[in-house]
């Protein structure tokens, strides 16, 4: 039995998307080690797990084998350093079907500044962004991981982003922004040139709008 089958209890992988209300936000709370302490009704509905099946489980219970490990490596490196991170992730439902989301986190610390909880929000990603950009990139990263290991998968990702002169978060922000601008969803937010010191705030503003917070 391979590692993925052990992790997912030999769930069959079904190449079909979960049908869900993509206007809803999937929410969860984990401890500092990624153990689930709360899941909202949308999480339960989309993942197909009952509340009692999720509580106390590692969040990677929904990890899809199509996801490159390097994406989670970068995500967790940022979270452990107290930085929010927006990643596009393919998740695995209990049924074996998949669903794509983009992540958003709030990080909770105790009185000593130690991270104790992560509050995760996740919502749907435009299909065009996934099909045209994310799936081809993730497939390449998976192939490299299989052939040469995660070290070289990460090196490829770094080179890919260096060529585009963007961070990972900037890359996915621009993909979604361009899609939504084309759909006129964000027509009221005119594209403008932002000076270097304003770029970080502009990025935060985009994701606040995306997650309605």
C-alpha cells in the first residue's frame, strides 16, 4: 500500500469535481500542528466528512495526491513564521472527488507570542485560472518531485517565479485579478501603477476584497 492510500484509507480517486456553492467560504481552525479543532458547515458539506470525523484529525486528511508537496512546504514555512499565505490547493473529498480553493489565514498567538492557532478561510478559484495556469504548473512540479525529489521541485518553482519576476502570491493574485477583471467583477477597481512601497498593501487589499474581509 503506498503512502497516499494509507493516508486516505484507500479511497478511490475520482476525476470529478465536488458540486458545491462556490459563493460560500470554507472555514476551519487548527492548532499550531495543523490538527483540526473546528470546521464550519461549508467545510463539512464540501469535504463530505461529518464534524466528528474531522475533529482531532490532521488537516492533510483532505490532501489530494495531485498536489505537489513543495506548495505545502512553502505554505507552512510562511505560516510558522507568522505570515499569511495565499495558495491555490486541490483538495480531496471523502467521496474521492476533488475541489479547488484558494487559502487565507489568520494567525493566533498566546501572551508570549507563540502561535497557537490558525484560522483558515478557503474559497473557490475560477476554473479558467486552474485549467490554463495552475494545473500545468502543478503537474510539472509533481513530475519533478517523482523524478528528482522535492528539492528540485522547489528549485524549479523558484526559477519559474524568478522568470516572471513575481512571488508565488503575486503570481496567483495577478492570475485571479486578470480573470475577474475580464469578467468585470472588479470593474470598479481600475488597474493602476503602484510605487514599490505600496505594493504589499495593494496585495493585502486585493485579498481582503477577495475574501470579503
